[in-house]
C-alpha cells in the first residue's frame, strides 16, 4: 500500500501556511492510504485580518479529488488543518510526537467531509508558562496548543529563566545532577520559544510579574531572593510597610513601590515603555504590580487613596506615554489580590488600549462558576489586612464591580492546573470544572480564558488541557463527546473502565485541601484518602486484564501503573496529615518524593516533580524534604 499523492497549493504564502501545509501532508501520510490519483488541497487566507483582536475563523471541505482549508489569518488556516485532522479521527492526547493518536483509515472515502465553518467561541484561548521545564517541554507544548484549538501562549517575565532553571538545576531532586546553563543558553532557549510561537502565528503575551523589581534595579527574571543593597534614594521608592521600606521577604518581584512617589512611577513606567518600544511584535503586554498581598505602601500619601485607584492612574499615564511613542501595544491589567477591589474614583481614559484580566487565584475548584449572575456582600477593604476570597461568588462579585467601570476586552486568567489539580488524583473533577467554567464565560461577558499552569501536567492524563482547548474553540462540543474521544484514543477497548476508575479517584479527592484551604487537621477526610489508596491498589491488580496489549496503547497503560503507585503513596501521606499525625505524614511524603524522584526521567514530560513538591510543602502542609 502506497502513501497518498497529495498536492497542496498555498495562496498568500508565508511561513505559517507552509508549516500548515507540511502538517497536513505529514499527518495524512501517516495513514498510508492507497490512492493512485493526485489529491489536491488549497490553503487560503480570505478577508485577511492579521489583528490578534479578531476571533479566529476557518472553513474546510474535502471532496472526491480535492479539498480546501480557508482561514481569516495564517493561524486560523493552521487551526483549520488541525480541526480537519481531528474530524477524521486524529486525537492529540499529549505534547510530543508520541502523544498523537493515528486513526485506522484505509480508504480515501473516510477523508471526505461536507463543508464545515467555524468561528472560535472565544477570542482569548491560551496557556501561561509555569513550573519546571526543559526546552523540549516548552517547544512540545507550544506545538500541542493549536492542535487542540488554542491560539495564545504567555511567556512570563522579561526573561523566562526561572522556568528553565528549575528543571536544569533539578531543585528537589537530588538524584539528578545539576546542569549548568549560561546566559547564552537561556537566551537561545528564549529565541527558540519565540520562533516556535511565530511559526504557528500564536498570539504573544509577555512579562506580567517583575516590573517593580526592574524599577528598583533588579533583574526581571523570577521570584528571586536578593540582597537588599538599596541606597537611601532607592529606599524611598519602596512601599512603606510597618514603618519600614525594604524588599518584601527579600524578593524584588514581590515588593510594591510607593506609588504616590512620582519618581517611583516614572521609573516603573520607563521599564514598560522601553520594553514596548523594543518588542513591537508582542501582542499583549502584561503590566502588573508586585506579587503577594498585604504588602502595599502605608505612607501618608498612599493611604489617601486605594491601590486600585493608584493602579488605574498609573495605567492612564502609561497610555499617555505609549501614545506619544505611537505604540499601539495592547496592555493587560490585572485583577488580583488587593487589585480585586475595584477603584473608588479612578477610571481608564482610553479603554481601547487595555484588556482586563481577572485572576481569582484563591478560589475553590471544588465547584464551577454559577450560570446566573449575582453579587454578594464584600468585606470592606482594609489596607494590608485583607483575606483572599475563596468562594466563586465572592471572587465574581469583585469582577462585577470592575465591569461596572470598564466594559472593554477581557479574559479570565485561572489556575485549575496551577496547584489545585494535584489534589484531584483522577483529573476528572478538575476537567469538568474547567468545562463548566468555560461555558459561563459568555454570560459573564468575558472574551476568553488563559490558564496559568505547569506544562508537564499529564498525571494521569492530559484530559483537562484537551477539554480546555476544544471547549474554548467550540462550546457546542459536549463533555461526554470529549471524554469518549480522548479516552478511547488513549486506552483502546478498556477505556470505559479507565474513566470509571479515574472518576472514582476524583470523587474521593479534595482539591481545596491540597491547595491549602481550610484547617490541616480534618480527621473526617482520612477515610476518603485511604479509600483512594484502596481504589488504586484494586485497579493495579486488574490492570493487566483490562489492557489488551495493543502496542498503540501500552505506554499509556504503563503510565497508569506509575500513577497508581503515586496515588497510594501520596494518599497515605494526606491521610496522616488530615488526622494531625505530622510525623507519619512527613514519613509517607518522603516515600512519595523518593518514588517520583527515582522515576522522574521515565515520566519527565508528564509529571512536574519540582512543582508537586513545592505545592505540597508550601500550601498542603508537608515539611520540606
């Protein structure tokens, strides 16, 4: 049986369309269909709109001897290629070449389809880098994004060094030797990441954290503890908290400035304007204040207003500077921690310059956003004495208050796969929360969603990200359709038993507990965690009978064996922790860490060992290993 003879004609030729052409040909050639005639496909851009502010739209049709894929920009043509491939049975399960399921198609008839036209359900559909990553992890993830309908990637900080350093330094895994990387190495990694995004015409989001560090003369590359060498003049720029002007916890990125000080504002805005001038290709430049909370300036001038009012005034100044420079850079402003509280007086003068990003980092993931809009009473804002809201109702009320004074472009920046997912042993609860959250966005008058998350996030499967991307692209796809498509492609005939098993694990799990919500001692939860261990043990005993030994699925079934042991060890640790036996909890947790450390190279693309240990020790309550 010979490969298909495929001829592709490209209108409006550019590198992204050439890449789209190669992707189409390479995937169709995986099928090895016997076809004596040439099959002709046209890739075209119609009504070209290169603006990242217009929803992606594409259509395609495949007839007996020819087909076409048309998009409203290069990225949309590529998205149309992948949508067609999914239509004929390809499933993009996880990042990397081995993560693609190839359908068993032997006839050209199975490749034909009537005309399909789609406009993305949401304009903003992206992921923000977090965790510990090799260069290959990041490049594979970027490659995976458009395959499942995403159109954006967010590279945090001016330089994303920290996310590479965590992997190459192997923090928390002493079984692996530290790999020394130079400045040139990191710069080359960043260049390759940018090239991968440009090749796929992905919408480019940058920076976010670190501007306050830059204003104080520190590198904008991560949450680093630095020696405070500030001169007296520099100290006047730093927020005064409890009578002191010093780096917050020694971390410049977490340190607010004295925003009533014109010199502080000028230095802060200079960093942003200079970056925008030098990086005109960036589509969305995120301008955020310091990370952490209850760390804002208490000087007499700052106390006369609120942090949110100061933020809006600074945003207005930024708009003026950018306008003078003839820069049309879109600025993303952040609703997060203290900035969840809407300003009392200030308003944006030029809303079209900005995009609102709602970031409810402290919310529960045990429930989704409600279908109906509502507001609840909020506790009054008290400077440096706030408590972050945990309920979705309280978080959304803050969002509604901002929307009363700003009705421009916006998206949700959420964290289901940033910390809480480690508390969902089956990943099925968190996937359904993501699906339901996305289906409330239109009612909440939001234009999309970006996930702040680890990239090595496939333990036990990549289903949550699969759901997220495809639901954002097309809300008409049902959750049950996505579930059947994904798991049948990943596990073959035994997939329904896998779904049942993972849903049992999820039902017993508690994402809030792992994420540090509530008291650590909760004896009633012990039975649930022990039940997780028992469920995993029972499944491991039956797994060889369920697996039909088809080589297409073997890797995924083998990973379930690793995951089963992972569940057993971690749930024993959680059971002891919630009973209040910290000694036993830490003993079990060390056993868990030893297990994942010893196996990290075998499961590296699917489990972020650094991040699960960091979250478990910083939020869940285990002692540092």
